[in-house]
C-alpha cells in the first residue's frame, strides 16, 4: 500500500528532556495502524506533533504528499487529518445533531455573509451536512438519541459521538487517542466493528490505545515505541512475539501476558 502519512526524524523535547527521538514511520493508505508502548514512551507527544498541537524540534510530517510539518491544527485538519482526544471533547449543551453540525461547519467553505443571509449556497451546504450527520449517527448507533443533549450520554456513547464528529468532514485519516479507554467490553466490540466499517469505506486510522488486545485484533500493522523512539513495527502477530516488546512491557514475560498489558 502507498504511504498516506509519512513521519521522518521526528524529535521533540520539553525543557531538555527528550520526549521523542528521531522517530520515523509510515501509515499506509487504507490501513488501520496501531501505536503502542509503555508509559512515557512518547506516543501522545508524537500524535500531538502530527496533528499540529505541538511543534516539532526536528523532523518532517507529510500527509498525502503535502508537507504539514508544524502547521496549525486547523490547517492540518483541512489537509485531511482529524484527531480525537483521550478526554472526550463534545458540546454537552447541544444535541447530537448540532454537535456534528458544529464539527463540520469549518469545512463547508461558507462565508459569514452566506450564513447571515441564509443564501441558497448556505441552505444546500446545511442540508448536506444534516444528511451526513444522520448517516454517521446511524453508523455509531446513536440515531434514537439524535435530539438529546450530549450531556445525557454515557461515557462510551460520548466517545462514539466524538468519533462521528471526527468523521463529519470526510477526512483522509483519523488519529484516535485511546478510543476504548474506560469503555466496557461490550462497547469495545461495538467500537471495533464501527472502525472496520469506516475503514472499508476508505478512512485510514492511526490508533493510540491502552488495550493491546484491541489493537492486536483490529490493526493491520502495529508500531511500538519505547523511551521516545520507535522500537519495532510489524504485524500484530510479529510484534506480540518480539522479545524486545515483551521486555519493554513486562520485563521478559510470557507472550500470553502481553494480551493483558496496559500501557499509555
């Protein structure tokens, strides 16, 4: 597969402490790629840099052939890369439909004059956005709650709403930050099914997640970080049996225990 996202020589330090050191990896178009590693291994910093929320000290980020290194989150999003956050970011006072419309609004290409006068262009764009929102709420199983305030949702449902919001602009890639952390096992299976459907529809994913079993069952490729650097990458099967990965997580523990490992 062709690389959709290319990370080359990414470096980031905070007050002299190196969080990420010369990390390089690709995410192929059409793939679901996992990013795992022990606590403090640099995963969160890496996706912050990729999505524009942190500035790289060195290195390069290329999305679909476009250099997006150190561009703002809004510009990176318009280039086709959207991310979610471990702490769910939704508008509790808005209903589900309005949450999705707000998420999509910056991508419509509508001027404030169009919105103020409610021109035909505005009305057409709004109608298309509503159709898209209803389609996504059906995908994540929240259609029956469409008119409810987001504050009434369970934590797992809020995560599903945040995912639907990320999908609204039809991004090329979504970076998911711990999509099933704190979610019950039944909901975890539901999330996996939703991600597979979205992937079949053409969305590529880079997923940072605590739940190694979830990553192993879902991803085409897994990248492993340790101490701010890429340790290895490969198929889930290859990564699970790699002694270096077992050592990084558990100190040379049996492979079977890696399934239960939890890392941030």
